[in-house]
């Protein structure tokens, strides 16, 4: 995406949060044109909110269900007001919150034979990971590698996020792992 596309998506996220916060009746989505048609392609994305460099909300859509621009709109509102880890964003917090958008590639299953083989195939800092076992599923964006740089710790925490035991990623032969990459950009 070019800088104009990124600025447009960040503006959509900011205006989506503002219109929901102030209960404005009308939010006008930018119109599709020849110059931004790719923003109307279905893509997964996450919207992450931070305040004073602390996580304030993060919600996303892994699969390409909605047009990217609509996904940014919906995920911005959900990150600000419906992330179950946080209280809804307040009017006082709104001016200080920073928005980051991560646009995802389509996840691909990573085939591996052993836990060591899995760790050798994963690219820390590059790959977002989806861990799935039956109805248990969780993901970490590639940005999480900054906090969990040890691959075993990364997978242990991801297992816990999925509601599993920390070592289930090593011990369960039915575990599925998917990888994806992101293009991320944020407000300055």
C-alpha cells in the first residue's frame, strides 16, 4: 500500500472511533474509486490501540471476510469499545490513543513433523502464528515476537491464549499451525 492508502485507512479508523464515542449518527465511508479499488478487496486486519506505549485494545479479523476498509472500520470500533480486556475507551482517553493497523496475508498451514521442526520453520518477527486444536484457536501478530522473542515462550503463551496447557503445542499430534505476515502502519 502507498502512503495515501495508509493515511486513508488510519483516518477511517480514527473517524470510526470518534463517531461511535460521540454517538454521531452518520459515518460516511470513503467511496470506491479506480485509485483505491484494492482497499475494497477482502482482507484480514487487526486494529491495535495504544496509550502511552501501553496496549489499550486490539481486535481483528484473521480471515478475509470483509473489504479491508470495512474491516478497519469494524475492528477500530471493537478495539476501542469491545475488547474484553479493557473498559470502553473514554472521551478523555480518545485524543491520546494511537492507532496501528496490521493488514494480513491469507493464513497458510505450516506442515511440520516435530516441535523442533516447527520452531526451525517459523520466522520470528516475520510470521504471525495461528494455533488451532479442535475448537481452541488463538493468534499472535508478528509484533508479539518483540515481547516474546524466545520461540518456546511464544508458543507456550499462545497455547495459554487458546485455552490450552502451555505445552500442548508440543504434545498434541492434532495441533494445526498456520502462519501469515502483516503490513503494519500507525499514526505518528
